[in-house]
């Protein structure tokens, strides 16, 4: 079969268009798409590309939050109001039940735990069906998978920022003053977010292949909300092998504790930070491996 | 002359789930089975593209011709890079853009202006580029002050005009198109046609999948006839159209309008 015919260009029927035809300058881009196995660190490379063109995911996550509250009067303040109401009423009741009303720490404990928990659940449940709900962007558009993951995280981070004043208000209501140890969250918050990012990556890939994952994640996170010390406090005298096992095998305990311990209790949670620091490279390597194996198939599963 | 697109031994195999044919009479339980085991079908692998090799040179405009399900859209998605080949390689040079879905990513609740930014960013333009494109898009789409209103208040024609104006605001080096796109009322259709032709003449290569032989013979220089994922002809566009005409069974109505 003749594959490289060198024929003269056909003149266009619309003479006007053809006469003004000044060929566009060739952009220096060169792309090679290959069916051979994808490189191991493709995930990192794709994230890097997404960070270089950050406009899309930043703006589209922003507009998504904006649109979902556009017709309301109070707008995204509803996120804060919802969190505050929960913290206030549950704080009054459970503060008496859990800590016998002896401590004013409870509301702050609850506020910090709840806002981080909301960030975690929304990101994880969202990522399970995120690729399939953005199917047309993937198939017909110029969107990278990593663009979409960053869009999801950014959207939930915006929600988180709107919920976090609840923490400040809880501190004032208590009243408590965070100690200088609270500055540790400048390290632990990014640590938590980077761990969340690999989890979202893995879940969004698996969720594209197994739609059941969303139901599974949803129901297990509902259970984990009660198993994680958010509404309750892991007091020393209540601990035993069972409680410890439930705590230390629960990944989200670490996510919350690395932020809550310095912020609320003024302690540096060395053990929890160590676990997350070890989990991060392992998680990212797993995500890289999974991404390299599945990226050619992802679009076809949707 | 280096080619802008070169595909080498391209194949695409995809996993599909085939549901078993069920009959209530032979298997009354199938009603329950469908409900509780909705994916009890068989997984199999289907080959959509078979071993395609071709080159698109600078200045060539290639038409993908073939019946429904021949793999035209799939091939465009492969070239756009949204679907990855199972085997083989595609090398593209220059800025490649697919106009595969014109109204992609438009948010009904957002204003027209916000949609320009949203779509522009997703097509990879920078904010500064989009800012310079906005007046031109507003003018071309003839929306005027309606650009500040929510898209929900737009008529279908207004939406289509806006979508068209955004995606065709800048010409890429290589343009991939699924059917010749068009929008709006008669006056706008002519305007859209002119703009698209101007784009085609500016861009260095075009791949167009189309059923309209008029459009194909007017626009394209080369034609590739596809049939169930295989390339059965590649050559000059008139030869390709003739080949495709002969290929069609004689009892089907003739497509070519003379």
C-alpha cells in the first residue's frame, strides 16, 4: 500500500481562505505515544506536567465550588456553618459524656478531627468515581489523569479552608491557646496531604476498574468515622490491646493525630509522624507501579 | 519533509464485557440474576484497530472514510493521545488539537465568560492568551452582553455558537476533527464554515473523520478507508472515495450526491 504519497496540496474551494493561507508556525512540541510498557515514574512525570499547567485544575476546582453555592445567599459559608453546628451541639453533649465535662479540650479535639476527617472522606470517596464522571474530558479533551486528581484534591482543600475557621472558633470558645508546638503542623499538614494524594491516585485508578469500590469505600469510611478518635478521646486509662489495635491499624488515626496532637495537645507525635513518613514513599511507589501498569487501559475502562 | 504524524503498526485491543443473552422462559431466575449480579457477562478482548501504519506529511489533509464502527473516532482518539495504543507507536510533531466534542466541559451554571476561561484552560492556553482571545470570541459568537449571563439562560443556538467560537479561536498545527462541525442558524453556519476553512488552511495537517463525501472531497487531499479497524485503502482522496463507493453493497442507497 502506498503510504507516503507526495501529492501537491489541493487548493481549497473557498478561495478567500486559501489565498490568505499563511501556515501557522510549527510549535516545537514533539510527542511520542507508544504501546510499549509505560515508564515506572510516569506518574511523577504526569504530576510534574500538571503542575506546570496548573491553570486548568486550579480554575475548574474553584469554579466548581463557586457554582455549587452560586444560587445560595451565604455561599460556601454553609460549609463552615455545617461544621460549626456539628461541633457545637455534639461538643456540648459528648463533652459531658466522654470526658465527664472535666475538660474544655473536647470541642477543639472534635473540631480539628472533624474538619480533617471531612477532607479525607470527601477526597477518597470522590476519587473512586472521579475518572468515570469525567469520562468525556478524558476521551475527548486534553485533560491528564493527574490534572483530574489535583482538581479533586484542590476542590476538597477549598472546602477544608472554609471549614477550618471552625477550629479557630472552637479554640476561642474553649477558651484555649495553642502552644508553640502548633507550628509543627507546618510540616505535618503537607505530610498528611502528600499521603492523601497517593491514596486518591490509587483509589481513582482502582475505582475506574472496579465501580464497586465506591460503595465499599463509602461504607467502610462510615464505620471508620466511629472507630477513629474523632468523637471520642483515646484516654490512657481506657486503652487496652483491642483499643490499641483499632487505633494503630487505622491509617486515618495517623492522618488526624499528626495535626491534632501538636495543635490541641501541644505534643509532637513522633511515632505517628514516623509512620506517615514511612508510608509516604511506599504509597507513592505503589501508586507509580499501578499507574505505569494501568495508564494505557484507564480510558478504556471508563 | 518530515511528517507531522507518523503511526507505526498501531493496534488497539480493548476489554469488553458481553452480557449473556437471557430469556425469562428458559431461565426464570435470570430476572433476579440480572438484578444482583449485573455484571455476570463474559469478559473478552476485542481488537478495534489492526496494525495501522501511515504518515501525514506537512500540508496533507487526511480524510478517514468508512462505515459506522470502522474505528474512525477511535483512531482520532489515539492520535489525540487520550487513548493509548496496545501496540505500535504514534509520533506527532507540533501542537495537536482534537475538536472531537465541541461542547465539552461547558458548565451550564457558569457564565459565558467563565466558560471561555474554563474551556480555554483545559485546551492548554495560558490566562494571558485567553484574555487576548476573549473579545474576539465574544464578537464571533455574537453574544454581546449575554456573555456575562449564566449559560442556563442561553438558547441551544447561543450555546453552540459560544462553544464553536471557543474551540476554533486559535488554529493548532495539527487539527483532528470528528465530522465537520457547525453551529447555529443559517447565517452563523456560513460564518462557521468560513472560519473552519480558514483554520484548515492555516494548520499544517488535518485529520477529518466524516461521512459527508462533499466535505471530504472539498477539504481533504488524502483519504484512508477503514473497515473494522483495518486500513483497506490509502491514497488520493478521489481514489479513496471511489474505492469506498465500490466497496459499498449495491443495494444500499448511493451516498454521493452529484
